């Protein structure tokens, strides 16, 4: 089986072909957004970080921007900087450029303000779109897919239907030689002993368990019961009673393949197969983390109906909740309520989902892309704003 | 057969409603090789859980064959099993405060 993608200079394969307008700091967002809004074929990555933070977080902002810039769904990259931020814009530009990708920079304080920066950025981005649009999709094996996994606005149907179906999908991608990334470490809490059995070896299991312990301790240190935050109020309305119940359903997304390695947030895997990445479960941070890690397509399960997409990585929404499927047609791409009723097996639904994934990877637009519901983005920070 | 509820593992003590269930109705479902007939005690909304057997206070709640929490009150067979009578055992920063 093959999909149609865009070949990149560093060997990666894009499922989309955008010019990425990346803001290097919160203070560049307005300009980046205006440039992208005026250029068809460009898309902006905006966030709230990049200044007045500890070095741990500033380094992460640098690394995540580099990862996003390297993502194969971006043909070329325009960085928008204010000029006085802590983000190391030269390091970011050089690292992205090392892939052979064209990188341009607009610095607001050097251009002479927002108006001139927007004008300069639009002209640059227009030329970059012209170049990018010459590229044609060509066939690639499924081993070039880097699948990100996510569940959001979960209810009890998530663990009973959509997450196990995505687990089958993940196994199929891994069997084809591709990569699958599972994050949402908060939603390992209470199910980590089951996930640990899927580790390649004891050392890899230990690394995963460390991430879970670190995440749980962060929550405990706040001195409250995490219920209400995890599971969320919406999860509870959907019938999920505890984080353990949510987690037991959530880890089904990882399927049955052994996980090969464990990474910090936003780090690109250097192995194929199933891998674990540190990340909280909230949409902006995990979608950004997956994109920074090189995901070129994301499968996102939902129970109650999460609409979020991402600017340049297609996010396929699937649900096992037949009410959500009927009620939120403009957000849902795929229904697996058939497996809840026993009308279709998990394997059959997983194979049907793979066909949908191949279509989307080859250019079929998701509901999130069509509706423009694609601004769930931010960088996961671990320290304070100072 | 269209089931009214789903129970993942035969050792589970809660099942999940696959449609809105009314008080007094007998809910029938299969788990493993065993067929269960549970009389529903109170309305159960789609996707919510009910006790398959009587669950004494302090008992582990079992779903997917795994511990997903603990009963904070006696849960009669067929009663709604949710946040009002189930507590989490994880991420409990509040317990440290009480113990201090």
C-alpha cells in the first residue's frame, strides 16, 4: 500500500505542502498571523512562549520551533521575531536550514514595526508559496508515515471503541515499517503497568514509568485531587469516573506493538515503530509536541466531540459515540460506533480507518482543515513565567 | 444481539450502558461465557456505569479486568456507579494534605 506525499530534501515525506509562518515568541504572533491570513498556502504557528522563562523552557522553545520547522508538512519556513526575545532565532533558523529547507526571517524591531514586517513577510511568503506549489505528490510506502495518537473530550465509548480501533491502526502502520507516537502521559496513570508489558525491554519500560511518576508527582504537589482536571468535567459527564478508568481506555490507542523508545516532549524519534513521548493530554500542547516530533498525520479519537485540529498536520477525528457522530457532523471524520454495537469487528474498523488515513495523507481534507478549526497550538512548558 | 450494556471482562463489577436505561428495567448482556441479567435501580445515561453485583464500601471497582478506583459508599446491584460513589486512588494530592 502507498500514499501520495511530498518529498523533502532531508528524506522526510510531507502529507501537506504549506509555507510555515512560525512566530518565535508570543510577541510576534500578531505579525505572523496577519502574514499567513494574506497568503493562500501559508499557515501560522502561534504560541505564548519564548521570553521571561527559565533556560529549561527557553531551550525547549528553541527545540520545538526547530522540530516544527523540520516537519515535512512544511515546504519552507518564515520565522517572525520581535527581536528582543530569549528564543535563539539564529540557532532555530540554522537548524531548520540544515535540512536543506529554505528559511527566511522577519524581525519586527529591525524592519521598522509591524506594518513593514507584515508587508515584507507577505512578499516573502508569496514567493515561497510559488516555489512550493511546483512540487507534485508522488507515491511513497506507508513506512514514511509518522502517525501521532491523541484522544480528547473522551467518554466511555473512547476506551470501548475508538481507542482500540486506533490501536489496530497503529499496529498496521508499525507492521508496514512506519512510526507511531503515543503521548498523553497523564493518561497512562493507573494503566502504566499494562503499557510497561509492551516495552521492548526493561530499560525502556523504566523510562516510560519515570515519565508517569514525574507527571503524577507534578499534579500531587499541587495538593488537590486531580479529578475534575483529569478526568475533566466533560469526561465525567461522559461517564468516566477516575483517571485510572480514563487511562485504561486511553492506552488502547497504543495497540499491541512493542514500544521501542521513550522521548522527551517534541523530540523526533530516531527509530521506527511505536514510541512514547512525554506530553500532557491537553490538545494545544500534545498536537504541537507531535508535530515537532515529525508527525505527518494524527489520529484523534473523541467521545463527546473534540473539534481541534492543527495548522499543518491533518488531524482525523473519529468517534464511537453515535450521538456525537450524528450531532457534530462538521467536526467528525470517521465513525466506529459499529464496533460498540458489535456490527463490525475491531480489525475491520481498523482496516477501514487505515484506508481513510491513506486518503487523508494523500490530500483528502479533514473536517478540521475544511472548517479552519486548526489553531490548537502551544508549547508545553515545565517551569514558571518569570 | 444488540446489547443494552457492555462488560469487558467477566471479573468486572461494573458495566457500561449502551443506551439510556430506565429504573426497573432488566438489562441483559454477555461477558465471557456468562449472561448477566441486572435489574436497573435508577436511570443510567448512555455511557455511564452501573454495578453488576452489590459492591460494598471500600471495594475495588474493576473494569477492563483492572482496578479503576474504590467504592466510597455501598453500591447496590443495578445502581449508578460514578463519581458520587467511586474515588480515584491516583493523583491524590488532597490525601497528603489530610494526612499532614
